[in-house]
């Protein structure tokens, strides 16, 4: 997607061109709009440029009045989604939105779009299958959870770990469960992955970059 920069905001191509046309009709356009060094973006839209990497998902500043809006499944219209790349802070921004408001249609748009292009985006709870009890899947999922989310070797947010002051690994060992050295998230069964993510949400786990904030 491309965007115009105007008055400290970003606009889609359609809205940017409309603003340019309005300013030209008012006699406020620069002599040569192609010479961007001759005017300030506060006075006249500059661009269009490829949507830049951001700390958040970008949308046209016109909001629901956007001339080329992004339309949700329920008919709601929002400013055109720029589909821009995200920084690490941007991934954290989207993950925080997923945790806080997973039913919001715009948040769902972000989550599903960025899941295909950025590592670390949380799946939406509604997209997860319901887990069922399988002892092997449970043990594998809890082993990987601690490997992925531990601080100082222990998954502190897991209630049993906190109560017993023991790591998941120690407890699994006492149950005579020995995970494969090749085990990781990608090797979990589909049920194991569902167990994994349901606990991520239940325990409010945060990525290391989020937790460092």
C-alpha cells in the first residue's frame, strides 16, 4: 500500500489525492508539487510513498470517512489498512491488542494479516480448537511452555509451579515423563498446540520483549 503524509498524519492514495485537489482549488497548492523540497508536509501532502515500517498497524487518518476504506465482515468501515511491516514494538502492540480486545474486528484483521508475515504474533483465541485431555499431549505442551516462556529456568506464572516452588521440568520428571530432545512447538500435535496456547492466555504470558518493557 502507498500513503501520503500530511499535517503529521498519513492518508491513503485516494484521500491524499482528494486533499491535494481541495488545496489546489483553494489556491494553496505549491507551484511544483513534484518538488517536495519546496514545501512542507504540514501545508500540502507529500507522496505517495510505500507504507513504512511502524510500531503499530497503519490506517488512513480519514477513519470511517476514508475514500478507500477497509471494510470489516460486519460492514464497519475503517481507514484503509496500509499492511505495513511491523517493528518488534509493533508486534508487541498487536499482541497487547489481541490480549485486551480479541473480539474487536480491527484487532482480528491485524492478527490474521500479521500472523502470516511476522513471527511472534499470538493466534486469536477464537481461532484455536478446543483442547481435550490426552496425558502425552498435556505433558509435551507443558514442557514446551516452560522452555519457551521461562524466566530463570522456571515458568513462574504456572500456578502449580508457584505453589510447589518447582519447575514444570522437575514435576514432569517426577511423573517419569522424558520429553524428546527434538521436541519443540512445531513438533507438538494439534491438540498439544491448542493446550499450549490456551495456557498462554490463561496465565497471561508475555514474550521476553514485552516483559522487558
